[in-house]
């Protein structure tokens, strides 16, 4: 049903409007004012009886988060678990790069040149955990993985667009405050003119005006004339209140494309504060799982064939260390490898499952990081954590949320998730990737190239055993191929972030593993 645009806002539309413009804070304030509530996120859990899996063999392909979660739960219940991992480490795309580490792509190799310092590391894959991701956080608690706050949004960080404001950088605080102020003024004027009389009663209108005055920092005349929240040309001190920045014209803000996506980005459900990260690097999660699964994970074990045999399956595995091939027998097989990798494994999957495996596209995301000789973002701009944005190919620059005020730090000089840009960036040799990232970084931080060193980059579409960052399904595929892979194919079960509605998030991998474990346990009971 299309709503007549000449009519006012319903309560539901008002909440969506406030959430889109003012984010979580705005939505909560509006929900509170209108007497509405929100349901918190719930964790996906497994409750298998100890010893219930005794005598049942499960082979798990891949020691990424999905494989590790499944192995952890099945092992606790007494199943005979074998995890086959092609890499030399656990975690899959849950990966942390430190000084001396080797980065291998299909055509390029790099060695990370960071100093040997525990504060200097780079998460090329997952780098944050939403407080909404209760399943993954539950495993962090169970495994004793210490967490710290990850500063996702920072009002001191910058936004920059080549075709807006002369290409000059703006602070987030100015862009957000002036955008809210201008839109709040427009809405307040519409209320004054009775545009919402049919939708909101007198008490609601009064509450909404009060909310908008605070939300947009409107004056007594309900006009936005600028706000100290946007920043100062002359900061408050001992001699006065300071001089606030003049407001940016709404017309110019609307012409700057970052207002459509960038400003509300940190208000989305999975990006809103607080965000979290493991102390010392994201791979602390995978390492903690691996410690609990000692002896269950076989590294450098490449699965070449999958065949049904009787009531179970036989896997043909190549041991890269010994350069030998051997069979592995299992009652059930849980496949958690990315679907792009699974395509190349010789198997006797059903035609429907084979078609589903080839269905989704994988995002060609890429990241690049540098070691900084000094933490210039803190010293020069007062930026402590957070993300700056640009319309240049690098898209984002991330600042570390840990070890403030130490001498050096690792800055993520680009995070790309657009396929066209990611493919072009990945095609460059590592030195040219670094040059391109520095040229764009100069627009956010003049003198950037003199501050950074030891670049290291990862183009996920070219990383062996990954071949992409995360899966993306077309809406029609969610109702067909996606559902096919959620069901077993004989002894074969499937899990991974690609089998969730949280693509790219570790939470998606964890909840899909929980679902698969439940399926296996149910079938094992009926054998």
C-alpha cells in the first residue's frame, strides 16, 4: 500500500524516520516518547547430553568459525570429531596478521614488516563484533577470550568526497549535527503548520517538538542556527564559550553522497555501539577454540573427494606436509568450507545441492594496513579509534581502538567491499596497492605518506581456500538454493556464514553451525 505523501507520519513511520536519521539513540528516544519497546537479541544455543554422540564419527571440512563451533559442541557431547583444515592455522577468514607473518595470494606473496610488538596487528577479515551477536559472544565467554570495546563510530573522524565541499574533509560531528539540525527544523515546521494533525494527537505533537529541539539542537524559535555539537572554529577555554562552526547548508549536505549511506551506517543494528573486539587480535577466538580441540584438528589436510559409502561417507584427503593421500571414514560430514572452494571438490552431491553450491556470488573485498611511525591521528586530530570515509577507492580508513598514546600503531588504510573496485585493487601488485592507498589517504591526512610504512594487503578473492570474503545471495536464491543447502544431502551437512542471514559476520557462521549440529544430533539419535 502506497501512502499519500500529502498526509502526515504514522507512529511506525515516525520511529523509522527517527532511527534512520538519528540512529539508535533517536529511535530509542522516539520509542520511549511513544511508549513502545524493543526485543533484545537472543543467542543460538546447543544442549546435547554428554556422551550422547558416543560411537558416531563426524568429519568437519574447514576450521573456520563454523567448523570450530560445530567441533566444540559435538566433541563435548562425545562424538568422534575430525576437523580437516587446508591451512596451517585455525580460523579461516578469522585471521590476524602480525610482524613476520606470510600472506599468500594466488599470484602474490608478502611478508608483514610490522615491528615485533603485541599492539601491532592487522585483522584483514572480521574486525569487530556487534553486541547483538550473542552466540559468538557466548563462546567468547565460555572460552575465556577477553574482549575490549572497539570504537566503530568516532565523531572526530572524517568524511571526504571529491565532489562535495571542494573535496575538503569534514569531521563526522559537523556532518551529523548539521544534517540532523536541518532535517529537524524542517519537521518542526511541518508540525507547526499542522501537517501531522491527522496522525499525532496534541500530546504526541508536543512530545515530538520537545524531542526535535533536543535531537536537532533547535533554538526557541525551532530553527537550526548551528550547534556547538558540530565543532568549533575557536574552542571554549578560559576566555569564553568559543565560536561554533557555521552550519553547513542542507542543499550542500544533500549533494554530498556520503549523507545517504555513510552517516546512518553506524546506526544500523549490527554496527551500533557498543562494538567489541578480542584483546590482541580477532584470531584469539579461533586460537581459543583450537586449544580446546587439541588433537581434533588436522592442518594442511586438503579434501579432494567426497563420496557416499553405505550409511556414511568417505573423504579422500591429501596431507600436504607428508605429500600423501589417505581415506577418512565418517558417519556424517559437515562441510563448512566457502562455497567457491567447495565447487572444486570432486563429490557425488545431488544435482540440486550442486546447483545451490554454485549459486551465490562472493564479494571481492580487500584491505590494506600500514604501520605508522607515530599515532598522528591521535596527536594531530584527536581521533581515538573509529573510521573515516572517502569516496576514493580505499572507502574507509580505520584507527586502532587499543593502546592509546603508545608510539606506533597499525592503521587500516583501506577497506574495500565493492566488487569492481576490489577486483581492480586486487589485480595490482602489493606495492602499487600501497601507493594508491597513500594517494587517497593524503586527502584525509595531509602528509600521510611520510607517516606510514610496512604495507600489507589482502585481496580476499585471491586468497587460497577462501576465494572471496563472504557470500551474497539474490533474493530469489534465498527461497530456493539457499534452503536446499540448509538441508542435508545424504550424510553431508552444510554450515558457514553463507548459510545465514548475517553474511560476512562471524555470528552468521556460529548460528549456522549450531543449526547443523542440531540436525546431526537428531539424525544420530534415530540411527
